[in-house]
């Protein structure tokens, strides 16, 4: 008889433990959802945060033009940094975000010879290309380049990182620059 009571008590303790564990896991996911999912939400909102390129090229303001894709892990990783730079500099610089998977931007993809993402092009107020950054970039480097862009100071024209999603080396690129697979 005693063994029957012990097994039901152990079963109850296990049920309580599992219930508390589930509550802890669900609470943790809820509390840390912004931390865990922020880059994904940011990258999906880039199109909404963007100045239309046709407008940006006519305002005589410098332009930060980023080519990205929602599936690009490097783009997602850089999204919080780029978003904070946008918040800091949007009064002085037009921020344009173009998703390479959107056919609507194909002429810009070809014009700026996008061969890897993320690709950031910095243009002066007259829409002259001043610098191109391809792949993962250090936030300090981009920030300094933005400062130089505002002050019309020289910018290092090209900065490549090996950590990018390649587009041009893909055999399907000849059909469409958005072909990645």
C-alpha cells in the first residue's frame, strides 16, 4: 500500500515540476522575444522604413542605399546596427533599403552591380557614388563613412568582407540577379 502512495506522490511532483518548467520556458520566450526576433522584424520592416529611391535621388541629400534580403543571415545580423544608424542620421541622410528579391528594384540591382548582400552604397547629394560596402561591416567604419559623407570628406571607395551572400557567382545570375539558389 505504501508503494502505491509513493508512486502517485512522485507522479504529482513530476507533474508540478514539468508544469513549472513549461511556465518558465513560455515566460522566457515572451520576455526575450524582442531580443531573439528583433533582427528578423527589423529586416522585414526595412522596406517600410525606406525613402523611395526616386525621391531620394532628387532631394540633394546624401543617400545610404542598402541592398538586402530577408533570408540573408548577415543582413539580419547587421539590421539592428543599421537601424540605429538610420535613427541617428536620418535628418541628414536619406536611407533607402531595396530588397533584392523584389523585381521592382531590378534596374537598381543592375545599375549598382549588386553581386553580394548586404551591399551598401553611399552617394553624395548629387547622387554620385562615393563608396560601396559589401558583406558584414564594422558599425564604426560605416558611421565614420556617414560622417565623411555629410562633411563631403573623402571616403574609402570600396570595402569588401568575405562574409556575404554571393549573387553574381551563381550560374543563375545571368537570368536574374535575384537568383541565389
